[in-house]
């Protein structure tokens, strides 16, 4: 028979263990470790989905379900429509930028993407046809990362899609909005797309529930970028990634053509949405998350000093400057394995074929009566040209 003294001993031991456990649980960071072990025992669904909140390290592999998509439907002569909500989307995606990534590796991991960067679901008829328009110049390093994530991201959404890179020829100041006008026209000439996404090359989506389809009004998709602390910087912000139907685009007369350099065009486009009688729709901050590839200020894309003055006049200029006045020349069109590359001449501020003003003659060499040497003059002329 257990003595009373033994009972008290066991009782004190039990209370001591409880106190130790409570102390451990109260320690900073211990709760996270407990949650980790709890998640190990949680049952996941059949698709292997990860439902942790937010992106980053907790997200899933964007290529996780692509092998399932490769099974071609053959039970009926005519394929059924894809479900309204894709069963392959899984929420947050883990995004990182491994060194040594090549376009050849991206192509290998996306065997169902065909010439020109086109894709159709193999086992159902897509409900949406989306063109991705990417303004571009000298961003090949960023482009390979975007393609690495964007192709499987769109395939998981069961979209019929195509990716267009609109490359600005020459070294004159970059003009993002005009390149987007070009992208709209050239993409619509090739196919009757029902939605067009205008996408910066350095933004990677972090949640595949952020569907690349259009809404009844223009949609701003990149509402929560990491560089802004995953918050919308201001109410009328329309930058990074946005989506329009052809009807939306026509109502707002497309995008402005006269914003040369960085800044201003996104706000101008946001004002055009309102002037066209529409509103901006957005996904939630939890879903519309993007990670920006860190980079230095682009050469040839200096801050536009005229942007605020131009923005103040948008109400007077939006019908006079837009898709109805966009002039350009297609230099080349190449249907590459992962995208369609369209190189275009969009001219300068002076016009499509106008030559930029000639810099003033170089000063005479100090202490000499004659002109500077031809080599030095050539260098100074180059330095006086617009930065690119």
C-alpha cells in the first residue's frame, strides 16, 4: 500500500513538472517551436496545399503540382471547361533567387509551354485568355527569375496565356507606359485576349490565389509589395502589376505616351481609370503580395522631373495622348521558347523619327588656342547625350 508520504512526493513531482512546462512555454520563441511540431501532425489535403498565412519561407513550391497537369484528358471527344476555381492553386508561394539560374533550366521545368511563351491547359478548356505584357530593356537577369515563377504560377491557375516582352530599342530614356501601349496593340493583333496584365519585370507574385484574370473594372494586382512593407502605399496607387480588358483600355484611351523616365505614369493611369467612368478593384493584402528583385537605379530611367506638372494636366490631355496617338515601329519579332520578344522603336520626346537636339560644341582646351582633340571632343559629346 502506498504511504501518505509517497502520495505527497508524487503530487509535488507532478506540480514541479507542470511549473517547468509552463516556464518553457512562456519563453520567447518557444511557442513557435511548439507550433512547428503541431503542424507536423496536421493533415494536409490531397493536393499537398500549404495554408500558412503569408508568403516567404512558409510557402509552397510553385512547381509542386505541374506533373498532375501533364495528364491529358481523353475520356471525351470535347474537353470540359476548367473549373471556376482551379484545384491546383495552393496559396502562399516560397520565392527565392538562386544563383546560377538559366533560361534553359526554366524551359526544362516548363515542358508544356510552347513557342512564343504560350500555354493551354491539357485536360480542360480554359475559361480565361490572358496576355502578360512586360516592358523591358536590359533586365535579362530579372526576366529569368520572373519567367521561372510566372509560368508555373499561371499554369496552376489553368489559364490560356501568352507572355510578351516589349523591348525598347536604342538607348534613349525609357518609356514604360508607351511600351505598354505597344504591347496591347501587338498582343491583340495576334489573338483575341480577354484580359491583359501589365507586369513589371522585377515583381514576383507570392500567392497563386491572386488570379491573373480581369474583373468588371480595372484591377490593381500588386497591392502588397515587400518594399512597401506589404501595404498599399497610397489609395490611388496603380503601379507594378495591373489588369485591363480591351474595353477598359479603350474607355481610358490606353496609357500616356509622354512620360519619359521614372515616375508619374502609374498615377496618370489611375486618374484615367476614374475619367473613363471606372473604379479600381484589388485583391486582399494577404493575397496580392509581391516580392521585388533588388536592383540599383536603372541607367536610362532617371527620375522624370516633369511628372508632377504633367499629372496636373491629365484631365486636359488624356483624350489627346494615349492609344490613339501611340507611334512606333516594330524592329523585330521573335517567338522564343518562353516568350514572344517584340523589339520596338518608340522614338524620343521630339517624335518617332526626330533626332535628339545636337549638344553644344565642346569648349576649347584650357591654355590652348585651338580646339580640343578629336578623341576628347567625342567623349564630351557622348557625355552630353541623354543618359540611358
